[in-house]
C-alpha cells in the first residue's frame, strides 16, 4: 500500500494509509456529537522544508512530532496556520470552499513571519489529498463539517534570534459540529480596554499562533465578565472596533446597509468576511468598509439606527451579536435575537458551502 497514489492526476502525493484506522462503529459514535476540535481523523498531510527546498507531499497516519527542545517554534513562535472546511454535498460527495483564498493567505502569513511561502498548488494538493483520505470523517449532520487545519512550524535546534531554515508543514483534520455549544446562539461581547490584539506594523494580518496567545487573557476577561467573546479596539486610539479574537465583525443599519472595519493592516482578511461582502452587494445591500467607533456603536444601538451586528469566520460561520458590555456599561442590539439580514446572509453562504443552492461565484470545489 505504501506509495499508493491517491489520484493518478495528483501523483505528487504519496499515500501511506494508517495501519490502525478508527473502527467504523467507533467513528460513527464520535461523529454523532463531535463538538469542535476534539475528534481527529486517521490521517495527516506532511511536507518538510530543508536546504532551501520542499519535500514531496505525503498523506500518512496521524502521528506525534518528535522535536528537539531547542526547536525555534517552541521559543520564538515562528508558526502560522489556516482554518478551512470540507462540507458534505447533497449527493454524498465532499467540497471545499474557496481553498485558493486560504492558500494565498497562508503564503502571505509565511512571508510576514519570515518563513518560506508554500507554493499554493502544494497547499491545495495537500488539503485535497487529506480530504480524499478521510472523507468518511465528514459528518452528515446539518451543522457538521470536516475542519481542516494546515499549519507550519519552524524546526531545528538553535536558540539564536534568526529565522529558521527548517520547517514542517502539516494538515490535520477534525470532524466538527457547531462551534458554539448551543448550536447557533446569539453571543455577547466584552469590549476590552486593557489589551489590544494587533498594532500597526504588527502581525494582526497574519494568521499566526502568537496573535491567539496574546488574546487569550482578554478572552478570559470576557468570560469572567459573563460574555462569550472579546472584541478588540484599535491599538492607537483605543476607539475603533477591529474584530474578535478569531472572527471579523459586521454592523447592520436600519436602512439595510452594512458596515465592516476596513483591512488596514491590523485585521485578519477573513474569507467569510470577503464572501459576505460579495453576497450582500449582490443582494443589493450597500456595504461600506469603514471605521466604526465603539461610542458610535453604542449610540446607534441605543437610537435604533443599528439594528443588527454579527461576527463571522469559517469556524463559527455567521453568529449574531446580542449584547455588548464594556467598562462603561452595557447595551443590547435589536431584540437580542438573530436579525433578518444576519439570517439571510448566513443562509445564502451556508447554502452555497453545502451545495444546497447554486454557486454562481465558483467558490466551491468538489473533491472526488
Ligand atoms: C481566521 C480568522 C478570522 C476568520 O477568517 P475566515 O477566513 O473567515 O475563517 C477572523 N479573524 C481572525 C483573527 C482569524 O484568525
């Protein structure tokens, strides 16, 4: 079996099937209620970088890494990742959603973190290969999908302060249900004043682990304040709403228009954000990419000019925001329920991703 090629057209990927795949009944039990990010599949994709070149890609049994304690990722966090999903199609097949956008963003994140950009075609082939190998792990449920986590870490053995010359790229996959425990709830946000996520010139635009490490304390503060998620303001004026720890944000007004913070260097370029802007505009809704201050947000929510707000990302899809709490008090949005614009956009997006509606944009890629 070793060296078996997954698909004659994709001969670059060797497939070494797991010798101990999870038994079918056990997999069925795991897929019945997978939660988020705790059920993993049988395989992983791997590519190494050394001596200035990438190795061939291979799909192997999922396995632990062995690394030297002086491996630079462990000390200096030279690390990037992606998050994307494979969806079950009505015909039983599988499809990816805009995987080229993830490939491009991964290459950009690599450059920002002084890592070699993985050729986009290698990224795509590794993801496709893993979905083919583990397609039986895609849940059939309405909210379920196969969450794919491509990532790259600096490897080696040195403590010097320089970019590494050795890297490990891998893709793991996790069968997931909905991101939030209660399906698709209306979430509350905590506006942190003590912490910022990203500063101009920093790494806010790169999908790197360090951004998350730095935001965990603010997320913990949010939970302590009884909120679901933290929302960050800009680092300079501490005034403009930027995004959540791992989701972009949209505001909806009583004239039907939308607003979302512009991509000015500190905000992650969300694929979901980009897709929703396109969908909204094609529905005839005006979308402005403009700064929005926390004070204006509160005033607009209180006056009723702001009718809805939602967070978005691959993991949590589109999630309505019902309540916002900060040091100077609290305000609610609309009826603290999922508003009509939020719902319409969510449905339009999910229907394309899952293949229950036509895809006029060419966003979905069937995996056969
Ligand atoms: C991944 C991520 C998002 C969402 O991006 P998608 O491509 O829509 O999944 C938003 N903000 C941050 C900070 C992220 O890391």
